[in-house]
C-alpha cells in the first residue's frame, strides 16, 4: 500500500512501540493525536491478509528507533569501555 518510506512520524514511516519495541508502520495520523498503525507479524505468526494487525495508538507511544523505544530518551545507554592493556 505505502511503497515509499517517509520520515517519522508521517504516514508510511516505520516506528517502534515504546516498551516492547515491536515494529509498526504508520498508516494514518488522526487529528486527536493518535495514529493508525499496522503491526508487523512476528516470525512465528501466520501472515494474515486482513486488517487484524491494525490498531490505533497514541503518537506518544511510538519511537523512531528500537533503542529509543526500549531505553527512552532520558536513559543513556551504557556502552562497554574498551579494555586497556596494563603495560
């Protein structure tokens, strides 16, 4: 249906649900601040051709990347520091 990828949070863009990082595609933005999204099927689920994967979420429940969906913008992600060799 939407073949051209667009930038978040416009219709046609990819997004991730906050907390679970489930991938979704934004289909439509509503005037009340919600969005109609299509949930991507998980690998173990059968892919249906009906609209059962479509749901309405608040725009605040979506994040642009999976890292932001899991960790959030306020929590810095801790990276492992490279080991220094003691010489």
